[in-house]
């Protein structure tokens, strides 16, 4: 336990995030108990004094000269002071420095808009946020590519559609998505599709004066549906929406054990432009451990089959930081992916969310991390460059050990625009299905509103009209 002792709690969240980044999984408390460490913050209008205490004795101190009530100017120096203090105590640095938050590229985007040079942007990441040069560079590269990709869009007149298929074949250890075992729910799939179609019809009507530019079918694993059912989902989209302006249609094919020639052909015969086949790792031992009921060879076979069926834009997802994997395992996974030569590669740092089974085994998992996940990310970056790919979106999630990031790489022209649009939060993303979240944008007020659907499949089927009602209420403000 760590005692966070502060005379003013304006920076409570920043201190907590920084302590947790350095000392993960240690409980932070606000009352003095039998704690091994005290993080003391004394904020006055002249300066901020941060100190660490052990057994009643001060062991270190760091000061920031700033006017703390003005968060705009004081936040960075205060976070930097906390960073230096904890860095000395723990004897380590963090690749993202004092930078917290899920969208670290937004600073680079803002600077690019102001006309800053590449070097100036990277230097700001290093000097102000104390990141490594490599993190500054990747933020610059992503922001630059994003800017190019977003240029043709007219955000106010366009929207994206997300369709959630909350079924999967079995449950992976780290899964936190809405994913019901399809075999057990077989007799509910049809009712689910009917409810989904009903919600789609509402959205199509409501958004009839806007242009649908990108569709993403995700889950769960959409290809856990039969080829006929999947075909019907796509057909229904084409039946009820004005699809003239769709530039991209992605289906998350996900698990190789859910794929077949019939399903690839069902997608290819329809206007699906991009799929994702996700190995996560090419090491069978790890696949067994994380509960993915397929082998690496099945991923390779599914990839070749997809190519045979004419799929020419395939993404692969992989995860760094899986239990028991070291950098050699990552190198092996990347070698196999390089052989396959997909159009894009998404590299995730393993996030342990509350809903995941792995959370229960967290301590055991912490002990099984082998080496630096940041080095693994750097290696993936090198392989992606070798495949001619450029990073085009990047985000961080809470609960990623070491506060690391997820990065999407793609060969130019093969990016998933939906991924960029959902990250930028400038365009409405309308989501249908159980466990999905709609994002409504209000650019003039610089805000977004979320409208959530229930996660439970039975509840969704039963309460779909209520979900439509929630959307209707959210959309009233937009005056479509
Ligand atoms: S394949 Fe994806 S959706 Fe299915 S259980 Fe695994 S993580 Fe969850």
C-alpha cells in the first residue's frame, strides 16, 4: 500500500497515474496506515514540493516552481516532478515519460497544424513529456499519416457504422469483449440477427441525409456466424443503407478456427474490402495457454485460403506481453507474419481488463513477463517498416503493463480508415448490436457523447426498442 498524502487534491489523478505507472498493482490509499511508502504532495501558490517517505523518514524530494491553480501551465511541471521523484526511487525510466492519457499523438497533431517541424515536435515530446526519442518519432509519424488520411473527409456530413456480433467460438483468457460461445447460443443467433436488423433500419432512416463512408463488422468474432448468416448481415446493410459512398468495408475475421472457404467467398462475393485474421502469436504453446483453440498453422492456412479466395487487404493482429513470451517468441511470430506479407499489422500491448479471466491470475502473470515489452514493440516497428508499412494510428489503454501502446501499421493505401476516424472523434460512429457504443460528435462544442447498448445478448434481443430509444434521445440534440 502507498499512502498518497496531499494538502490539495487538484492533481490527485495525475499523482495516482504516475505512481501506478512506476509501481503497478500497489494499492493507493488516502489515510495513513501501516504503509511502506508515502508520497507527499504539498502545493502552495509559489511552488509544489513532492517527497517520498519510508518508515517516517523523508528519503527524497523534488520541487516544481509553478502556480498550481493554473492547470494549463502547472500540470506538466508537476507531472515531471512526480516522474523524476518516482524514477529515482524505482531506478527506472518510462518510455512514455510523464505522459498519461490514451491519445499521445494529439500533441503532435496540434503542433503539425501549427506548422512545427518534425524535429521541433519530437524535441517537445522529449523535453516536455520526458518520453524517449522513439516515442516522439512514432507520434510524429502517426500524426503526419493521420493528417493525410483524414484530409478527404467532411466530418459533419459523413458517418461510420459499427456492427457488433457478440459471439465467438470459445473464450480467450485475456478477453474482455462481449463474446458468447456461439455453439451454446445457436438457437438465439437468429433472434439476435432480427433485433440487429431492426436497429440497423432505424439508423439507416435516421441518417438518411448523411453519407455512410465506412462499415466495420466486429465482435466477438463475426465469422463465428455461418457463411449464410454473415452473408445476410452484409446484405441487410446493403438493403437498408445508402451505400454509394462507402469507401471501406471491414470484417473482423479474427480467429482462424472460425474461417472457411465458404465464409471467405461469402465476403468476397459481397463488397467487403478488408478483413483481419489475427494470430496474436505464432507460438502454439502460448496459444494453448491463453485459450485460443487454434494452432499457428491454422492461421497460416487461413491466410493462404483468404488469398486464394481473392482477399487483397488483410490485416493481422498480434499481442506483445503475452504470458511467458520473450523477445525471441515475438521475433518468431514476426518472422512468420513477414513470410505471409499482410497489408497491415496491428500490434497490441496486452491489456488486462477487469472482465478478463487473466485478471484473476494477475500475480502469476506478472511473474511470467519475460523481458521488456517496449523492446518487443520496437522490434515489431522494425519488422513493419521492413514490410513497407507506416504507423497510422496509435492509442494507449489503461491496464497495459508499463503504460505501453497499441499501434496500427499499414502499407500506404491499405489503412483502416475506420480505425483513424474512431480515434479522432470528429465523425459520428453509429454502433448497432449488443455491447456496442455509439459516439456522437459535437465539433462546435468540442465534445462527444456516448450512447451504450446493453451487453447481454438476451437483454439486447428483448430491449432492442429501448436501445433505439437511447439513440433517439442522444440524437435529438444533433437535430438530424
Ligand atoms: S477471439 Fe477475441 S472475441 Fe473471441 S474470445 Fe478471443 S479475444 Fe474474445
